[in-house]
């Protein structure tokens, strides 16, 4: 079945690792200003997303040159990745394996769109509390 496919296993592991990463003490922040000293030592959302999901993007038949150049510093970067995947879904089906199609669908529906929402929330003055990642502070 599809659950035994290496790409699907990679996706499931990345989602689980990302979820555990978000739940770690210390919270995750979005750097409001590049190079801002008040975020030194913080675990930045863009870096965590890049760590967990870039290996999967490498496995999809999309314009990787574009994905590779993304620095995950702005909410529009998530939109660009999503758009890139959706545009490539219009390529002839024979260029995509069944598992690649499924993984791309999961990335768009269950990963990138929720991350966009989280990214938008973290871009505001509200951030996760360092003591309890489930609470927010102004």
C-alpha cells in the first residue's frame, strides 16, 4: 500500500517531527525583523519548516531551483511553494508517481496552509510563551 512508500514515510515522519518540534519548551517565534537581537537563541518558525520539509520538496517533480532559493522569511514564501506545487500538478500525470501526487496534496492541504496561518499569527506582536508553547503572550 501507499503507507509503505518511502516518500509517504518521509512525509509522515516530517509532520510528526515538526509537531514535536512545535511542542518543545521555549516556543517558536517568527523573526519580526531580520537580524533583530531580541530573537537571538529563539527557535524560528522559518528555520524549523525548512529543516523538516525541504527534504520532501526535493523528492517532488517541481521546480526545485525555485524551492531551493526560498529562505522561508516571509508568509508569501509559503504561498509560492504551494503555488509551485499546484502548478506542477497540472503537468502530465505520467510525470508524477501516485505517491508524489498524494504527498503534494498532503503538503498543500495539511501542512502549508496551516503553517501559513501560524506564520501569520506569529508575524504579529503575539508570540508563544517561552514557558508554555500552548499559551501566547503580547
